[in-house]
C-alpha cells in the first residue's frame, strides 16, 4: 500500500471528474439527437482519463526536475518533490501511460468509425497525437508552454472545445452548432480551475521562473480574470438555453450555479494561497456537476 499511495497522489485523482466533463456533455447532446454507443462512451472516458493522468504525471516530472515544486508551494506535495518517486521511475510511468493511451485511442477510433471512415480515422489519430504532445509539454522539455503563459489557451481548447465537440463527433460523424456554446462554457470553467491553481502558486511560480498568466497579470488582475471566466461561462450557458430552449428541464444546470456563485464570492475575498487551494475541488466538482446537469437537461423528456 505504501508503494501505491504515492502513485495515486501523483495521478491527482481529484482532477479526473473535470477531465470527463466535456465527454459527458458531448455524449448527452449526441444522445438527444438519436445517436449513442455505450462502447464509445466507455472508451472515450478511459482515453480522456489516461490523458489526464499522463498530464498529471508529466507535470509532476517537469516541475520536479526543474525545481519549481519546492517548500513554498501550497497544496498536496508532489511525488518527485517528496522523494517518494524518483524522476527515472516517473519517466518510465509516463512512457507506459503513453502506450495505454495509444491502445485506448485506437480502440475508440475503430469502435466509433470502423474501417470505412478513413478521413475521420486520420483526424482522430492526429488529435490523439497532439493531445499527448499537449499533456507532455505543459511543464516538460526545454520550452514548456506552461512556463510561457500559454496553459490557459491549451486548457480551453482541449478541455472545452476538443473534449465536447470531439466526443459529439465520435457519435454523430458531423459537427453541429448546438455543441459550440456548451463547449465554450466548459472550456471557460476548466480554464478557471487552472487559473485558480496558478493564483495559489503565484509566488513560488514567479520565484522559480514559471511564468503563468496569473504571474503576468498579478494577483488582483488574475482574480478579475477569474471572475470573468466563471461569470462568463454562466451567462453563456443561459444564452444557450434560451436559444435552444425545448422544455423547462433545459435549465436543470442552474442548480450548479449555487456552488459557482458561492465560489465567486469566496474568490473575491481570497488572500492567501490556502484560500485558493480550498476552492480547487469546489470549482472542479461544480464544473462536472454543471456539465452533467446541462446534458441531462436535454435528454429528459
């Protein structure tokens, strides 16, 4: 058990619900339009979780070997930082994880498209490849994009647009305007989680030379940016439900506004790293709840 615990910690299981939010949303809208395959859902979730675990392990490795993870950092101690996992062992785990992702990705593509949709096969092989690249290069390598204030863009694209629209495409074999606004809302909330993490680590990141958008903006502007992300996502979801109104269930996701509004109020008065850290799980789970209720609201009838 002692050997398993550090690996579970490195995988950062609390981030996994957030990673599948877009998958659930895209699946619900595909189901609403008459297309659903349980094997696509299972394989899409497994592929996404594997990519998220890869990203978490790679972040632990990248920040660990660069010395960014140090005693100044607030929150759960990273595996390499603690010394419970060596960089070499972490690198081996990353390589094994990539093999698992390849297996899941190819299985997903085959189940979703079969042998006849060659262009879709190529598209999703390419998307799988750039997803692995993005997961690895957030903190690893000589010029990681997470150290150049580009993490927010990548999170928006991969957690929002690609996750939601891509999962919808797996079922429907076409892109529909109905999933664009939901994809944007999930993307904004996901960026909020990253920004929250970066506000928590703003001082140690700046001292270690990790230039996140929060470091560039400074804490007060980063808090304003955070409020724009969360409130903007809430407003867009209401606009979406008005534009695509079918029945009252479409507004079921408003339940998720309760923890989001409380979260916004707490961030406005947050001062310490611990204040931000306490809100990470809140926002991640609120985003998952939001996506789940928004999707369910369109398949209940």
